[in-house]
């Protein structure tokens, strides 16, 4: 895998802005919308998220709504894999399994269709930000409950100071950008 060069990483960092005190006081939200608006930045981010998994057998990419969908569907296309949406409760029209999890600023739950994958399917989990690891842990539990195998996790941004990687230590985890504060 080609490592992201310092100039390219700087370009991606420059396209992400901090929004202080959102969604609550003390949280610095990483806003990716400027990156999404920039064609070269978006293409670069998707490429760096995809690269480590190109040689692996990936049957499906699964992402939690909503920003995870942006990257997950693009990565699924690049890997010739299917896409599985993992949604907030009540958003899926068919029988769904639910998993509750902790956020860095509260609790939430996610759902996945009961027939979203076949036993043994190798699934890549994708999201924009890894914070405390709660969302990806819940996604992994949903995949495994339905008989799938979490082949890896790819995130654009890892907030290393929140130690989310520790919760996910049993999975290969790739993050493009790291923030220490």
C-alpha cells in the first residue's frame, strides 16, 4: 500500500474544519463537508480508505448513517462489493436487529436488516470518524450476530485521545488522519 504523503495528508487536513461545542459544549466536531465539496480531496480520501483492503476478499461494506454512507458506498464500488446500510432505529422497512452503544457524548442504537448478509460474508466497516469506538463496536456486533465476519474497519479520522482503537483491537483498523486533541 502506498502511504499517504505529507502533502496529500496536509491537503486532507486542510479540508476538515473544527466546529467547537457541537453537538454539545466541550466537543470539537470534525466537519468533513469542505472535504466532500472538493473533488480532489474526496477522491483522495476514498482512495486512502480503500487501499489497504484491495487485496482482501470483501463481500460487503457496511456503514452507519449518515456520514458513513458517503464513504461506504464509494468504497464498496471500488472493491466491487455490496453495501449494507446500518441505520438509526425505525428507519429500515424490513425485520431488523438492534444494537445499543455509547457515544462520546451520550448513547444511541443502530439497526441492520436481518437478511443483510449471508453467514461467512466478509464485511468491511466504514465510518468518517472513530471517537470512543462505540459506533464501530455496535456495527461489528450486528455483523457478527448475523454470521458475518468483520474483515476490517476503515475510518477517515481517528480521534486518538478518545482511545476508541482499544475497543476494536480484535479487528484490523485503518485510519487516514489522526487527531491527538
